[in-house]
């Protein structure tokens, strides 16, 4: 077999697997769609190119990956070698539609996509939009005007997301490029700046900063990185390129004496910079990307700390630099001591192969332990989520028993029993109270019926929070970044209810969720509500999200270690949840 000249990247392989999954689901094939979906997730989570794994260890190496079985491994190898996956091509020929694009529209599944193709000849989102506008979709069975409106709303949402990317899709690449900058000869310092450094949830473009004596050489090396597909501009201090993922990246090169001032400037936000410059002006100073100056004399510029100090301020963590009160807090010496990366001791939302996760309870526990965690809660999906093979009461209690047995074998690690129960339309739960009472960690979440009015939705969520057995509200607003808007929810009322009932609010750290988002976290923290920062892992590789993205969101929300229940040791974390249950029962 001849090897494809450029073996497909992990993203391309994952996309192909996901497309397979969609086509198989379209045809009503049982189980296989989930298997392909899980494999796609696992491939995306790899930290090495699949092509490299395959080159070194062949089919065996691919087969050995978590969530990748023999059949899928063979298809991956075929794709790596030939650039094609014949099964996928056959499916595409049978139903020649843009299944990925169509199903990206919220609420539109592959089966509906097939009907739209067969009945109306719709192959892509543009044709779908046209058909909805012309009122042709309502003629189909089970469809109405409301269906058309929902589809149009979904399409508009996708368009509005524009070219900003979720942080999770960008941060690994930013780190990789930063690493390469460090390796260029003559580079003294290199850093990621901009919104990535501030850990904003979506990123417009990437900004890099380097201190070096020979800017030309650095610009040359940057512009010839393998990820670069186009060079817009290459100047003495500024280079602007387009990357293979379609994003733009900026590079500035400055002398070491200006590195701190430039890092401050290019980290932003713009609003924070403007506020700092105003403070400088009040002191008769001038602040720019080269330093803090009194007339021509540079007072500071080598490090950010130096610049802040010269302005009479403590260092402001990048996550806070949005001019939303951090400058005033810094001046008053009242900046919060933010939770640090590495301070989480447990993870309270984890799915396993009992439902839609990829790995066993034990595998998840061992992976968490390897990351330095001390405990996890197993919170598999419950009954109403049929597609995730949700657990009923009997299965949950059977699982709790399996967890008790496992705990007897594990040393220095604790697994809590639990569940992620569904909050039904009326706020009741899909698992009986008697069963919930026997679980150690109960999270409740919305997984369906997303489109209730704000009043209804708020009442629904509040009712679930009043349930004495619900410890945590998981991914409270149910948004999916770039795909599904947050539900209409009175977040202030939810925060007040959390305070009253002792219900913990979650920061779900899945990169496409980041839910609660930063501004709500800040409200919750100032109301004295406790948070849980969870990975929502469906695969061992997802466990790192809690520290990587969850802690970042918490920091952007001004959260301290004391605000986070899973920064506590296992027994104290559990005691805190139990206390709250007692409070609600009274
Ligand atoms: P993004 O790329 O939209 O996710 O957001 P940022 O914050 O990365 O913005 P970007 O890439 O336009 O600029 C990077 C930083 O450079 C920004 O955070 C602050 C700084 N900056 C850019 N333009 C200006 C400006 O006109 N004035 C000031 N003071 N700072 C600027
Ligand atoms: Ca940027
Ligand atoms: Ca930029
Ligand atoms: Zn969930």
C-alpha cells in the first residue's frame, strides 16, 4: 500500500469517524454510531499524531488506543495510508449530503437530514435555509412552521458564531507554537498573549510575543512553521500569518527591556490597557508597548510585575484583565487570591462505560489518580437519556455496590457513587428519591426540552434544586459553545436558590460547555455560593479539562480555592454536600 503524502491529521481522522457515526445513525445501525463517536473523541484527545503512532506501532498501536476497537482501527489505518475510507465513501455516495454541516444545526439529527434529502433534495445548510424560508419543510410529516423557525434559528446561531473559536480548540496549538518559538535560535523569551492568555472562552486570533535581538530571523522562522498557510505581512517587528486551521496569528518581536510592557500591552484586554494608561497619565507618565516612561526615561518594562509596581499596583492575573473592577480592586489591595491550577483534589462529574463513557470505573479512577487527584464521583446518565443507555434505579444501586467493592481495592484514592439525573420538563427528576438517597454525589441537569420560557425554565431548575438529594447543578445553562445557546434561565434566581439550599453550582470544564460561564461564576462567588469544577469526562483523556479549562473559567470568575468544594479533601468535600442535604430536608 502506498502511503499518502501528507497523512491526515488527528482532526481529519476524527472528522471522518464522526461522519461515519452520523451516516450509521442515519441508517439506524445499532451501537456502532456511539462507537465511532467515542473513537472520534479519543482521537481528538490524543497528544501525538495518529500517523506517528501508526508509523511506529502499526495497526496494533492504533487498536490499543482507548475506545478504538479493531474494526475502527483498520479504517483509521486505511485512511492514514490511502487518504480514503472506502466505507465512508460508499455511505456518502448512497446519501450525498453534507451530513456534518446539516447536523451541526441544533435539533437536526441525521435521520431528519435523510428525510430532508429524500423528500426535498436538500443537501446542505444553504438549501435547508432556503427551503425553510419558502415554507417547504412544514409539508413533511412531523414538521410544522415551528420546526422551520427552530431550524432557521439554529442556522442563524451558527452564522453568528463567526470565526471565533472555542478556547479548547485553540489552546493546545497556541502552546505548541509557543514551544517552537522558544526553540528558535536567539529567542530570549516567548509567550502567548491576547485573549488566549486571558483564557477567554472564545478566541479571535492568536497573539505571540518574543524577546530577541534579531527580529528578522525570528519572523523568518515563524513564517515558515508547518502550520502556516499564508503570510499576510512580514515586517521588522510584526508578522501576521494564517494558520492551517483557518485562524490568524500575530507575532511581535521586541527587545528584552520592553518584553514586560509589550506582554502587558498585547495581553490586553484593550479596556484594561486603556485604564492602565489613564493611571499612568495621572502620574504624568506614559505607558506603551515599550515601557513606562517619564519623558524619555524608561521607569519599567522588563517584566509585567515591574510595570504594575511602577504604577503602584500589584500584579493583576491575566484572567482578570477585562476592566470589570480589577483595577479598582488592585488599587484598594483587594484583589482576590484566585484558585491556582493544581489545586483541585477531586472531580465530581465523570461518565463511564456503564453509559456513554469510553472507560471503566476503575480505568477512570486510575487515570484521575495518575493526574494527582484524590477522589472522583461516578455520575453516569440516568433513565431518560435512552441514547446514552441511562441507568435506572436498579442499575445505579448495582453500580454503587461495584464502587464499594472497588474502593476496598484502591489505595489512597476514593470513588464516590453518584448519578447525573435529568431534570424533567416540570422540574421533577427521572430517578426516585429513595435511590438518590443512597448515592454519595447527585448532580442534576437539563438534557432535553431546552426551549421553555424563562419563567418555566427557572421554576423547573429551582424545583430540582429544592430536592433534598440534589447536591450539584451540572452545566447549569446547558449551552454548547458555537452550537446551542444557553437556556433562558434567571441565573440570579438560581444563584439565590443555590445560596438558600446549599446546592453547589458546577463549572463544567468540557471545552464546548464552560458552563457556568465566567460572569455567572463571579456572581455566584460574590453571593457566597459554592462551586464544583468538573471535567464531565467521558474518556480518561478528558480528565485534564477540569484543571486546564475549568480552573481558568473559575479564575476569570474571581473564584478562590475556598469557593470550590472539590478543592477540599475527599471527606470534607462529601461532608459539605451532606450538610447541604440536611439543610434542605429541614
Ligand atoms: P481576540 O483576538 O478577539 O480574541 O481578542 P484579543 O484580546 O486577543 O485582541 P487582539 O488580538 O485584537 O489584540 C491583542 C491585544 O493587543 C489586545 O488584547 C490588546 C492589544 N491591543 C490591540 N489593539 C489595541 C489598541 O488599539 N489599543 C490598545 N490599548 N491595545 C490594543
Ligand atoms: Ca487575539
Ligand atoms: Ca491579534
Ligand atoms: Zn450532562
